[in-house]
C-alpha cells in the first residue's frame, strides 16, 4: 500500500469539524494510536473549550493564520450530495500550504499495491483490493468494498455498505449512496450521484443521477455539487 508521507510525530494533529463524521474519524485515529492535539470548528469556537475530550483551538481563520509546517490536518467534515463544504475546506487549506493526514481504521483490509491519496479516509470494515487507487480527500465509508483495479477520483464519497466491483472508474466529486452496487468495468462520470440502494449496470455520464435497482440516468446541474 502506498500513502503520502506525513511526519505526524513532528506536527500537531488538528481535526477540522465536529459533526457526525468527525466522531467516526476520531475513533479511527485512536484505533491507530494517533494523538489528536485539538479541533477547529467555527461554532464550537464561540462557546466551548472542549469537544469529546479534545481542546477547541479556534475557528478556520485562526488556523489559516498559523504556520502550516507546524500542523497536519484531518478533514472531519462529511460529504453529502449538494454540499461542497468538505471539498472547499480541503482546497482552502491546501492552498494555504497545509497538508492532510490520510485516515485508515485499524479494522480495514487493504490489498497489495493500493494507492491512497492525501487526506483520504478509509473507515471501519472497508475492504480495498489489489491495485486500486483512491483519490485525495475521498471517503470510503463503513463496511464498503472496492475490488481490484478500481480508479476512484478526488473528493468522492463511497457511503456505508457500497459494493464496487473490479475495474470500475469513479470520477471526481461523485457520491455513491448507502448500500448501492456497481458492476465491473463501468465508469461513473464526474459530479454524479448514485442513490441509496441503486445498482449501476452501465456507465454513467458526468453530472447524472442514478436511482433504483434498474437505474435511470437523469442529467443534473453540475453546479449542484
């Protein structure tokens, strides 16, 4: 397995966000014995000193004013269709010179020659098979499986319980909904949404929506992502 180098032992590990996904990320980091030095969240910064035992350090503007070399960030913001906050945060802090830690829960199974992009999240119970490539800032969520030779783009969310067969291409900014399945060899185009429980049996054009067990493909506005 190949992951970006992150000298976390020399930096403060800071979590961005304090919602539901952040809770799961905290558990994943602790499963690896990774110390979290604090959390940055705009709402918590107004009223709280601690969250789940972590010190609240400030808001986004406080962090952006710090020296990037002193920190390694973890994007604790989740991903939902039509909500680009996770991607915006990643891009903002990358542009400011910060680096992101990839999160890999200790219960994952990762095959040979799998590549993980910066800031990717591989959550509890995930199986990634040989020669797959996961893009930066992508979430492979609880119990999902990605088979051999898949190419998963940037800022993708593969939701809990999804099954992706071999040789699948999922382009950037795609949401694959809970419990859906993708057969082998298909491509899901950029900015598409696969609904919960859908079965993808043919390639999907960019900016499309797939719904149902016999999917229909309906063009959607690319700007909704």
